[in-house]
C-alpha cells in the first residue's frame, strides 16, 4: 500500500509520461490510469453540455441581432430624407437618371438594363412615380419592328403622354404593330423615320395623315433607288407629314442618285416643295445626289429661323428667291453648296439682315470688303458666329495674327480658328464677344 505522497508522485509521473512511451503499467499504475480515463470522459461530457448551451445562446442572440438589424433598416427607411421629396421633384430626378447619350431612353423590344425599367422596380412609390412621369417613356426607338410584340408597345405608349418622340426603322412592320402605332399616332410630337429602300416600299404603311401633332420630323433614307417609281410612292407620303400646320422642324437626309431617267425623284421633290409649312422654323436638307432646286423653287416658309442645306446641285438664285419669297427672318444659316455661291454672297448677306450665325462650309470665298463690313457691324449687326473662307490678303492676315479686333460698339471680334491658305483662301471661324 502506497503512502499518500508516493501515490501523488506516481500520479504526477503517469500524467507526464502515460501514452508517450512503451512502458508496461503495473496493477497500481493501471488502476490510476483508468481513474484518469473516467475523470476525463466525465469532463468532456460536462464541456459538451456547456458548448451546446452556449451554441443555443449564440443562436438566440444572433436571431435577436438579426431582428434588431431589420428593425434598424426599417427605421432608416422611415427616417430617410428622400421620402420627403415631392413626387414632382423625384420624377424629374428619374428623368436625369434614365437619360442616355442616344437621347432615346426606351428601346423596343426593351432591354432589362433600361433605366426607366430599373427605376420602376425599386419600390411601390418609385414605381408609381415612374409610371406617372411621361418623360421617362416618351422617347421611343424601334429598330426591329418585326421583333416587337403589340402588348409591351401599347403599354409603353400609354405611359408616354402627349409629346412622344418616336424613332422607327421602317421595314417589314407587322400589321398588329401598325395597329398600335395608329392608335397613338395623334400623340407623336417628334418623329424620326429611317427608311431602308432595299426593302419593299409597300411595307411603309404608317398613317401619315393622322400625325397632326408632329412638330419635328426627320427622315433618313438609306440605299440608292434603282426603281424610278419608288420615290414617286414614297415622297407623297412624306408630303402628307409636312402638310401638318403644327410642323416646326423638318430634316430630310436622302442618299439618292439623281439619274436622268429618275423622273419620279424630281417630281416627288417638287411635291414636297408645295407642302404647307407656315409654322416651320427649322429646315435641314441633306442630299448628295437629289436636285433640291425643285423643292426650293416652290417652297414658302414665312416662320423660318434656321436653314441648313448640304447639296451640290442647289443654285444660288433659287436659294435667294426662296428667302425673298418666304419673307422670313432667318437667324441661323448653314450652307454647304458648290462654289457658284461666291458671286452671290453679298446678295445673300443683304437678304438675311437679322442673322446671328452664318456658316459657308463649301469653298465659297467671302471678299475682304464684306468681311470688313461684318467685323465693324455695318452689315449684319446681330452676327455672333461666322465661319467661311476669306480671301488671303494683308488685312485678313493681320486679323488672324492679332486674333482679336475691337468693334465700334465695344464688343470684340475674335478669331477662334484659321486654316492654312487653300487656293488663295483661308478658312476662318470668328465669334463676337460682348
């Protein structure tokens, strides 16, 4: 029988060496080792019980914390300053968020990342505001009409209000889509048509005569026309557009070859020239091949304020007659014509006394005397921007080198850009600074 000290020493030795060597235990040592085992198992059981209790406590605390976090989020939502923003201001903010560089915010078929769709899916109030803001939905672009379903188109048009800006590539428009467009056609204020004439012109079945609210019209005509009957069918339809009294802005950009045998082309342009354009304020005609003289020789636009023409067949006399016949106060004129305008520039300047912006983009030279009269304000006193070719002489070179010339009224005539001489002429861009 061991004494208490001997038994304690034995326990210490076994605790430090047991299981670390191959020593065979005697009966006394085995008895002590089994006692160690029972004590260790009991301790592990107690620890497991405590761990389970702590896990339960942690889970309970985590659930409680998650509930409090949700409550905090709700409090933040309830106290958020944006909830106090009036719906009108919120709607204008949405308009800026949904705007894009293409100026058309609704593409049909719609894209999932479209700004107006995202804004209408945040919460019930945002959806209500977004659906009630026509400016989010009134700029519509349809590139592939045959891929459009009538119901989404009808839904978007119903949200777009009464000032719809509508751009459609017109070919193979299904009947069901035309039916929806016809239903809302009286709400179209700005219309842009891209006509691909490589397709059958009979597919361009849009109710032109119902577009009575149109103020701005742009027509892009793609591909050359081999069939002389095609323009004869097409341009009367465009003419029905411009017969609307409300039309204020008209752009036509055809890429048409002016062939001698294409009689329909000339006749159709002439029909366009007889259109009623009493309220037209902005006119832009771009044509590399078609003859615009048949249009301008009959056209009357008494309210015209801006005229832009790019065409190499337009005669100067025809242009001047159009301006005199219209008796309009043109403020912006931008011409890219053949050089035959040069002898008539003085007559043109006297025909547009209130012009503010004057650009001659073709190689039409402004003589030195006219430039001096413009720089002093003797001619066109309201002129603020001038871009043209001028004769290369000492006075012009001095103006360019000084970059600035003070006018009698105290304003400054500054040269913003000047190119190298081309055939004795210099291209300059000049602006008036008050």
